[in-house]
C-alpha cells in the first residue's frame, strides 16, 4: 500500500515527501510553523526540520509514548503524512491538528 500511495501522490501532485528542487526547498515551512503552534505542546514534542536539500517537515512525537511519532510535510496547499496520505488543507489548521492528535494520542484517557 505504501508504494501505491506514494506513486499516486507523485502522479497527482508531482511531489512526494522529501522530494525538493531549488524553487521549493522552503515550500510549506510557514504553514508547518503555524501547524506546530496549533499542536498541544504539553502533549507533543514538535521539531521543524529544514536543510540538507530536502523539503521542510515537522517531526511530531507524543511525549508520553515516544514510539508514537510521525513526519508531516506541506506542499503549500495541503499537509501530508510521510507515507504520502493527505491530512488536511493548510487553511484548516484545526482539522490538521485534530487529525494528527487522532493518530498520535495514547488511548489511556490521557493524551
């Protein structure tokens, strides 16, 4: 499934996580910073990763369960999981944060 999703995203958008050229090395960084601010800092450790000729991304880790961690990218229009599945449009920060919370929260009743 991963390969099919990646191929689909590349075909539709001409993009996949980590892929970058000179014009879009910084694409999505401002949106990722806004998304990082929307996430609960008590629950999630969030790092904006830039440089190295790669597209910027957020590395988001649940502080109570560090194995619950994902990379999130932006193409300027939508937020994407590292496995090339769309999360939400960049205009829907609350929706994107809620989707990330659903994936990375613990099920103990405490986020």
